[in-house]
């Protein structure tokens, strides 16, 4: 099995020392930065906008995995491409025409991700799975960090993995929400490739050690 990837979610960082938090990730065993953009419409929370995104892209030395939890995401794709996004993930539930949004992201030569909420059927991705690079499977309902992991996500991960195989897709699975050292192994065993961890990393006593532990699972 190819080595899994760890993407700490910057939403859980201490924003009073953002630069040092970013540098901690740069110096860690993490692979990506996971950046949640929330508009207060698609989800009840508002995260951060252009100035913070600019600061992250200025200091980050690892791949930027940008998760748009916003309505009409197609309006902002170019904006986030210009900030150095390597992957742009949009929500299935927020797109009126997902195929068009996928095409727009691809036009900018960045990777395409599609996120689905815990109550959205896996089957909605059947017609898109060959055209995208990653599915972001939500382990919690999006909007706030620190929520409890929804256990049925494990079964959903397996179901999604089977769909990817059936469709002969090269798409990978990312799990976002409630990931910790307890459930990481079973998620990886059921097909996950990328683990997003927010509170579990940034609220731990030793974030560098926590990231290393997540990265070493399965070794």
C-alpha cells in the first residue's frame, strides 16, 4: 500500500501565532496543509478570507489542499488558484452543475477534489469519479472543528473505495473531520489515503509528535 498522507487542518491552529503554527507544519512529518474556507452560508461558520490565505501561502512549504465550504464555488476558483492552491475541493451539495465546476478547476491545471457530507449518498459520485483526483469524505457535518467522528464514515469509506475500483478510477480518498489516532488505522484499512486532522493535532500537547504518530500508522 502506498504511504498515506497527513494534512493538518489550519482552521484548528492558534491564529495569534499563525506563522509559527505554519512553520511547525513545515517542519513536521505532515504532507499537506488543509485549508478550510467557510462563507457562513453553505456552513453556519465563517473561517477566514484573503489576508489569512495570503499569509498561509506565503509561509507554507507544503502542498495546499484548499477545501471550499462555500456556495457558488465556481466564482472563486481563479481567486484561490492565484494563492497557490494545489488542490481545490468543492462540495457536491454546493454545486448546481458539478461537471462544469470540475472543468473550470481543471482549466487552471490544479487537482480537483469533491467533498460530500455524511448524509449524502456515495452513489452521487458515480458519474464523476473518473474525472476527479480526490473525494473528501466528511467524518462530521462541516462547519466547526472539534466535532465527534461519525462512525458510519468507516463503512462509507469502504463503499467509496469499492466504487473507485469498479469505475477504474485513480481518485484517492481523503477523510476530513474527527480523525484521530484511534480511528486512523481502520480508515486507512478501508481505503483512505489522506487524513485531515485539526483539533487532534493542534490541541495536543506535542503537535509534532501527534503528526508523526498519525504518519507512522501501519508501518
